[in-house]
C-alpha cells in the first residue's frame, strides 16, 4: 500500500477564501487548486489560510492527477480535490509547536508535509487517533470510487 501524502494548499486573499468556501459547499473544488506536481489521487489536502489569520481551515482528498499550467505557468500545477470539509480553524503556531511544520516561515506555494511528522501534523489539526491510523485504508476506499484517469492516446 502506498503512503498517503499530505499536501498543504494555500489561501491568500478573499477570492481564495471565497473559492474554498464554494468548494466546501459543493464538496469538491470548483476549478481545481494549486498543488504540488507529485500529488496523487487519494492523498490528503489541507487548506492553510495565510490571510487573514494564519490558520488551517479545511481538508479533503486529492481526486485527480495535477496538470501543469496553473496561472499560465508550466511550473505550477493544479488539480481537483473532493470531499472537502471545514475544520475548526487551527493556528499555524499551534501546529508548528506540535510537529515543527512551517515553524519559521511559510512557503507561498503548496507544500507536502514530510512523512516523518505527518501523524503529529494531523493530530495537531484535531484529527483523532482512529483517522490518523486508518488514513491509508480510507484513501484506498476514496481511490476506489474516484473515476479512473483518462489515458491520452497519441495519434501519429
């Protein structure tokens, strides 16, 4: 079984907050979200709102393979997230104290939480021990119900 990675997606302005709220209401991203290139279906996504309060505020499951071209840049990727849920906001400082993630600075782009602190990161966000222990099995179930990615056929 592959290890479920945790990707922290960023919210920077009111329009991003509005997009995130729309995703929570719909249960999925409306137009994808900027995320790391190596995000995979079944990975966890956690939203961090740098503005206005520096808090973690929502989570969901990566639902597709990220595609290049976010904001017109071939180096930035975006992808879909499903099952988006709000969480009780957790200050960055509390998470940093618990596991060290982003203790000194926050990258403005999406980041992947290092695997060796993933459990502590999730517990700091308020996820229970049962979820933390079972996230691989839950991810496998999420992946089972996601539509299969389309394979591109190249014609000559």
